[in-house]
C-alpha cells in the first residue's frame, strides 16, 4: 500500500512576514490573544494562500542568546504545524519573558492552545499529536 504524500515542512521566505508595514497592519486590523509564553496576533487571509509568520522578541525576554533561542522555538513550532492552520492566516507571535525556561513541548502546547482559542485549528487537529 503506497504511503500518502508528505507535505514539505519548510519555512521559506514566502512564509515570512518581513516588512514593518505587514506587522503594523496585523497589529491594527488583526485580532490578539495571550496564551502562556506567547502572544498571538492573527488575521485570516484568502483560502488559496498559505499561512505566514512573523516573530517579535523584545529585550524584556532576555539577552541576545535568549531572544535568538525564543525566535528559533517559535519558528520551529510554526514550521511543524503550519499545514494544520485552517483557514490560512497571517500570524505574528510575540515572545513573553516566560518563554526563556520553556522547552519545545511547552512552547508547542501554548501555540496550539492559542490556535484553538483563535479557532484556527480544525476540530480533528485539536488533539495534540503523540510523541
């Protein structure tokens, strides 16, 4: 029996929010909620497009090493769960200081819970994947 084709879990330039205008538009026009170690700003986009991500880490999170780790964790959580987001949306994740001691599993738990609260996960995807 052939295995179903797997989607490539890439986080290329086409999946990133990069300009200050894109971040500002999401802050003004989008919705916002806080969950655990992150804040989620989002706005749905057209059904045919892909979900995109921007990450913000302020100096309140910690020194440069801690901020870089927080960005890596948030990008990796998005990369592994990007195809579960329905409908597609533009997301901005803002790291909170409580992200510093978190492991990947804790950040992923908060991210998925935020998506559930934002109604960006389908019902069958609401159950966390087994380890």
